[in-house]
């Protein structure tokens, strides 16, 4: 009898039980293990007792829970942005940002950009990120178009590679660029937990924005957008933001008050990454900060 791995009835961990058989599990995106972290669960439970299970009103309602603005302030400070916007999912955060900001100029997608950031069904670009960044600088500099929107992941989490956006320093400074980067897999992990935002270009002609799911390393069913106060203000004036319900306040309570839990879990993860990577040979591909390892089998 074949095991059915599509109806798991327990939290994902390093082992899963299917039909009474225990299997080792090497996947998933709960990078800090918070789904089974007792301290984090206790915080979440405290949040439920304080705020209830959910909040079905919109963020523009005339009666509001203050924790949403508080969580946005914490997110901005924690990840090094001027301001932040919290949504109910990473998908909603991505669609909100892309649909609102794509009107600014010509849209270009990097290879492998997550479907959550697609305006329509985009055709997949097959070239490497290295080739794309060279081509995109040439395209922008040679074009008569002045305004551009570049959309990319912050990394490739399957064939681990953290992307460097310093190539945008080579863009003609007279060109105006909005850079939208999906840091769902890096937020809370890469750059000692700070994620990608503080690594993005800081130039007068480049507006950098992060969108991310908070349901991975951060362990909260929510999404966030990081950017300038002006951009966040613009996004909060959209119909998507006005019409959508916010995430559970209990989850955001955990996010706000769980900084020490995040820190301890990240230190443990970093220690485990070092321990594991020290035993690998050159046939493995990985990033020193990220807990994914790709075996490049020559056969």
C-alpha cells in the first residue's frame, strides 16, 4: 500500500507519521521551527485570549485594533525600513504592491519570480539571474523609456542563491526605477535575520520595496510590505488594502513580543547550518546563512 503524504494530520517537523510509519522529512519553510516552539505557541495563545480568534473588519473601519499599526511599526524597525504595511498573506502583499506600482513604468520580471508577484500568467524566463541583471541594465540604459518597475525574488531558495542587486548602480541615474523584491524566504533568516531590505540599493532614482510572507521563518499567517513612508501611504490608499480583512491579531501579538524567541531560534539554526555544512563536499550547493542544501549529482 502506497503511503498518502497529502493528508498529514500533525505539524510538520523533521519527522512525519503516515499510516503508523515514521518518515524523515527534509522539506518545509518553517525555518525557525516556530510551529512547535512551546514559547511561541504560548505567546500565540496569549494573543488569542487577548484579541480573539480573528478580526473580520477592514483596516479602514471606523473602529480598529491598535495592534496592526503597532505591528507595522515593529516590522519597519526590525527590518530597517521607514514604514511597513501588514496584510493577511504574502500573496496579498505581493499583489497589492505589484498592481499598484506597476502603473509607474515598464515592468520587467527577473527569472524565477514567484507567481504571487505576477500581474497575469507570465511566461517563465529561463536565463540565469546573472545573465538577466546584465541584460536588464543594457535594456534600461538603451531605452527611451524613463520609468521602470523591476520585480524579483530576493533569492532562489531551491537551488540556493542569494541575489545581489548592486548591479543597479550601473543604471543611468536619469532613469527612475521601482524595485519590488519578494523576501519571503529570507526575512528572519538571511543577513542575521534582517532579510534583504537593508541590502537593497539606496539611490535617489531607485525606490526599493520588499514584499514577504510572514508564514515562513516568522511563523505568522500574514504578509508585509516594507518601504518608504510615501510608498506605504500610497499603498494604504488602494482599494485592495481598504477591502481586505487583516490577519489574526493573535499572530501579530506573537510577532511583536517574540523577538527573543526569534533570536534564540536563529542562533540555533545558524549553529546547525555550520555543523551540517562542515560535513559537505563541493558537490553540494548552499548559502552559508540559509537552511537549504542542493546536491549536484554529476550522474
